[in-house]
């Protein structure tokens, strides 16, 4: 899936970082030190990765895998469904892989910059420096490959957050589905999603660009899980704990760290 960038150059993104990135303590709740959580090791691969939503490459089997153990908006017993998360990198891309159990697979949104987060949806938020800045890049994609990608600004004005919706970068998504979509008359097995995010998207804001082994970024991976045929109710699970789902998942003081490993 090719994505055309609307933001021309890294200078605009750099300016946003300078204006909003230094407000580190605007989050409500206790500030969580990034060192308090285990660093996610992202292995470098020399193996070509085909973005097809399938974990066929040996590199995927050798890299670190973690489950999403933190659940929010749980109303029914079936709302806690398993998710496994993996990452890889090479000179060109950061690769992420979601492997999700799902009894009722749902995907309705088909438009760019719509509301894929109201469907079964994979999400990753990235800060290309090792700190909990008040600005991050967001990638939210449902099973129709409909993406909501943005630059998020915490505490943008008078305590409210803002979003740069015109950030529409090129990236690739592959999906594999084991079940039927939008049909709750049967029980599904689940779905997988593979995303390749070009590292050049962060040129000018990652102070360590080009990325090298030992570099660390702050990030959060999340999943939206929709199991009802109608309405917008969904549960949420995350790789790292957040303090109040009512304030959304955009809480950089709750992000963890990833480390690029050669």
C-alpha cells in the first residue's frame, strides 16, 4: 500500500518538535520514567521482508515477541483477546507485526484519515528520541488497510491536544485474515498485520539519523478490538500500561523504549 506524503520536508516536523516537544510534564498522572520498563529489543535483519501480513521470514521468528497484557474498556468476558507484537529493522524501514486472536473480525472504515480505531485496528506511536516528549507520530490501520496517520500534539492549547492530520506518509501494510469480516454469525480465528515504516520519515527529527545499532526511541503499540456488529464499543490493549483510558492512549509519559540492535 503506497502512501503519498503531504508534508514536504523534515523542517516542518522539526519546528513542531521544538515548539511542543519540550513540554514534558503537561501529562496528568505520575510521570513514568522510561527506564522503569524493559526495553524492547528490535533486531536488525538482512533478510528481505515481504509485506504480506504473514510471518514467513526467519527473521520474524528470531526477534523479540511480547504480548499485550494491559486491557481497558473491558465489558464482556470475550473482550480480552491475545495479541503478540514483534519489530525488526534494516537500513530502510522499521517493520512491525501484530498477531491477534479475534473471534469477531470487524472492519468498516475505508477512507484515509477516517476512524479505523473504531474497528479492529493496529496502532503504533513513535517518538524518534529516547524521551517522553509531548509530540509523537501515529499510525493506526484497520483490516481494510485504511490508515489514520498523524502528528499528535499533547497539551497543544489550554490543556487540549491537537493533531496534524495532513501528515500522510508513504508506508506499506500487509494483512492476513483467518475468518470472515463483519459477520458475527460464526467464530473467527484472528488476523495478522505487517507494516513497513520508512526510517526516512524521521529524518530531521531523529537526532541519531541515520539509525544505528544502540539508538533508542520511545514508543507505544496498541490494539483496538471491536466485537459488536453494531455500535462503536471496543476494548483496547497496550504493550505498556497507561493510567487512564478515558484520556486516550496518547500518553507519552507512559511510553516504553525500543532499542535498535545490530
